[in-house]
């Protein structure tokens, strides 16, 4: 089952990434596929469900062709009919070998269903031990393997959700894995012979069959979470850049209006522009209040100023674009300080991101999803070899 989940999850995530992937300027790489995003995701989920239904292994009840919750009398009668049907001495020589294996399998079924305790154990642990002989040690190992399966699935999902458009899905599919593991604990350890019988479609299955179905649906949940994360994806770097550009454009407009007001005052005098001077005072008051309310930050960036000498070691004006340089040259001292604070905040946030991305050699190894996937897979293989 683990191999099929890995293959299905990898193929589904690649298709979903092609549907929602974006290139430069936040444009879709495959806009035609994106138009049919819901149809494609629905077809992927339906194909996974169909594959799970077709690849469902046979149970003892399917071999003797009886209902899973049939009473004991029907079981005995069905076993008697199956033994007569597949008895090697009553069939042709070319079919004798196949019927011999089925006949021995029916004898095992008769041994398991001869005891109600063994039958209940088979119903709950048939995927772990089919003989119905379950001890406490077997129960603990079965639960450990179940936990390892869900941890490995979550690590695989975290690895596939590494692209930024899938990051929001990391809060969805782990919740499903935890819920399925809790349901697995309930179905394995409950005294009820048919726990969670209220579930639609799968309510009439055996407990270990329900667990198998719920595990196989992890890939569908992973794809649905990827679709949800892609639909709600927002490029916050682009949003912050847009806010910064809007702020700079607004400041540029204020500067242009102030300069035009100064020209009017110099040309026509104070009396003719009393209204404009009142607006200019209001703008100066707003600029002074915003500069006094701003929290002082350490001057990491020095914006070009008329009152300071040029120092190439302290100034970072070379890192700025040409429009930003022109804008800084037309600002007064208060506006340059505000621009300096904005740039300090931006560069400080960028520095924190670089520190998080950096790190030592060990932190990179233990922080990698590949390491934990390989480690859990290795432990899973050791437990599997020990049980076999």
C-alpha cells in the first residue's frame, strides 16, 4: 500500500503543480489547464478511488462467498459447500493444482471461523495476521507499524508541498492522518465487533478493510489540500513591493504639490495662495506627526542627504533603483528619514529570512525532509523484516 500511495501522490502532485504553477509576473504557465482545474482534480481523485476499489484484496468471506456479518450457521454451510466444490478428488487433473491450494485455504478459513474469538481477531487484524492468533505483542507491533505508516505519509506530503503554492496545505493533510490513526486505534482496540458502522459506503466492511480504505484515501486528501492551497495562494513579497511602490508614489505626489505651491508663493505672493498655504500647513503637520510617532530604528541604511557628507561605506544608495534615487533627491529631511525607516524594515526582514535559510551543516541535514523520509523508511523496513 505504501508504494502505491507514493506513486499516486507523486503523479498527482506533478499534475496539480502543472495546473497551478506560475512564472514571472505571477502569470500562469499553463492557462488552458488552469481553466479545467476542478475537472482535473476530480478525475484524479476518482481514478485513485477506482484503483483502490479494483486492487482490494480478497478476504476469507469472499473466498467462501458469504456475507461479512453472516451468522455462524451460514458460515458453516458456506464452508461445507466450498470444500465440496474445490475438493481435489472431484475435479479434473488440469485444474487439480489450483483447486488443491484453494482447498487448503478453505481449511484454514474453517480453523479461523471455528472460534468466535479468532473470527473477531481476523476481522480487526486480518491485514496483520490472518490466522486469528493475536497476542499483546502483536497488537503493539501492529499499532507501531500503523503510526510509522502515517508519519511516513505526512513526511512525504511535506516533501511534495515544498513549492510555495502548496505551503498552505501543510495544515490540512496532517490533520487527516491524525484522524485516521485515531480511528484505527478505535477499530483495533474496541470491543465492538463492527466499529464505525455508521460510515457511508464502507460501514459494512471489516475493520481492517476500513483502515485500508481510509489509508488509501490519503492521496485524495493530499490532492484536495494542494488544490485548496493553490486557490488561496498569495505572493506576499509582491504585495509588500506593491505597498512600497504605492507609498513612494504618494510621497512623490506630495512633493510635487509642495513644489508647485512654493512656485505659486514665489510668483504671486502669500495673499493669492492662502488656501494653498493652509493645505501646505496641514501636510507639514501630518508629516511632522508621522515622523514623531515613528519608532526610531538603528540607521542601517543611509539615504542621500544634503546635510551629510558622502560616505560610500555607510550609504547603500547603490543598491536602490534609479527612480528611487531620483525620489530621494527631491525629498526634504523628514521625508528622507521616513524612507530610511521603511528601507531599514525591509532590509531587516530580508536579513532575518537569510539567517533562517542559512545554518550549519547539521541543521541542514536534520532539517531536510529527505533525511526523515529515509530514516522512517529504514525503520519501517527493519520492523517489517523482523515480523516476517
